[in-house]
C-alpha cells in the first residue's frame, strides 16, 4: 500500500484544504495517506479534521529553502512513497517540491487555478519547480490548457476534475435558517460563498444588486466568507443604499444549511480553477449563476444547470439573476439537472480514482518501490 503525503504550505488553505480532505478520505482505501500543512488557525483546524477522520496529520512548515532538508528527512523517516503538493496559487508549494527529489521520491503537484503568473521572476521559479514534478494535475481541462499554452510539457499535464462528497441533509429547515439570519419569510435568498478578494468578483455582484432589487425587491444577498476586501465592500454597499439587502455573516461551518435556504448560488469570479462551491450547490439542487471562466464553465451547463455570464459584467449578471428569479420552473429544472450532473461527473470517488492513476504512473516511472511502509 503506497504511502502518499498530501501537502499545502498555505496558511489559509480554505478550499484547497477541503479538497485535500476529500481526496485523502477517498484515497485511503488503497493508500496510506498523511496530510501536512503549516500551523496556523486555519491550518490547525484542517489538521484536526484530518485526525478525526483517522488520517495521519502533521504541522510542518516548508516555506523556505532552510525547510527543505528537514522535510526531506521527515519524508524518508516516515517511508513516504510519493509527495503530492497542492498549490492554491502558482507561487505556493515550491520548497516542498524541491524536498521530494532530496528524499528520493516522485512529486505530483496540483494547480488549483489556471496559469495566471505574469511576474518574470515568478515565471522562472515556477518553471524550475515544474521541472522537478513527475506530473502536474490541473483541476479542469481549461486550467490544463492554460499551462500547455504557457509552455509546460503536455506529457506531464493531467486534468482531474474536482469532486465532492455526497451532501448531507440540512439539519435545519429553510425557515429556521432564514430566521437566524434575520431574513423575511418571503425573502428570495441568493447565496455566495467566497473569500472577499478581487478574484471572487464581489464588487461586480454589488454593482448588480440595485438592478436585481428593482426587479425583485424580496431578493436578499447572503455573502458568506471573510477576507481583505470585506470592509470596503460593506462600505460601498452602505454608500449605494443597498446594505439592508446584503447579509454578510462571515465564515460559516453550516453552508449546507444555507444552501438549503437559497434559490440561487451566485459565483461572480473573475477566474477559477473549478470551484467546489458550484459543485456543492448543484449537488443540493441549487442552480448556479456564474461567470464563463475556466472551471466554472466545465461544471455549470449554461441554460441546463444554471446560467453563465461574462466575467466582470455587472449588467449581464443582474439580467441573469432577474431572469432566473422570474422563472420558477427553470429553477426547478436546473436544480434537478445539476444534481444529476454532479452524481455523474464530480464525485470524490471519481476524483480519487483518476488521481490514483496519476500516482501509479509517477511511481512506475520513478522506480521507487511503493508500499515500503
């Protein structure tokens, strides 16, 4: 049974961490799995969740050249056969990759976003890291193609779509969730789950709010998450006079319950790899209105499981939301189709099986005898 180490060096693993837990749980039927990340408030929560699932977990920092040799020694002492580094953005995970060859084991790297690096030094650093990887997994076909266009060797690139676990039934009713959030009983809830960063497009969704409210005054926007732009978005909402229609409850651990109370999931991102929240919404029968960007467009079928609009186009976003809210039958139809699509294409088991196939190829090429532990 090969021993695989899943690692992120992010101090705020968020979606990457959730992906790693799902992958670890699905892989462990045929692999010994360890999960590694630096100690931080979010990292410690990730490690604790892994331990509760019975997955080996270690708080190790690999964020500088001085960390490479100690981490390589840890890999050797724990008889790790393959290192799988997860990069939320292109400049993450470099030093961990360098530790793999030092430990004498192959490295697989997952890029959770398309190729978006423009700084010349970062471009060189990333290319040097890629040269030490047996395979690079991209979480969507479009992301893989972006790396091919950037000059990465096609033979090491693989597309493995993100997958999710079967959603659990909400513990609270939609009415209970709405009451807890202070929403009217007849509110039409539009849910967005994302960190408040420029990438996630909250500013463009905010620009769409007045037009949506003019068409449907009962619309209420619930924006779950935190991040550096939260305060400025809240300030702009007050200046625009729409803050009463926007609820920002911060980071929550009850997203399934919130989705159970929502009519639509809105994803206004400027770019994505393949957003887990889109899959989670679809799995619960909640239609998605998203931007026509890498990854999201592979999950959401325009006009079949939701709607896609150009990124950064607040007018198009407002019109899509207005049209969806005006057509309850379409919402029901899209919800059913989205649930079926996730069950066919985006399960954690399917993701793990395809990832394991990448592992087998990397181990075979390396000559490392798997299962030394």
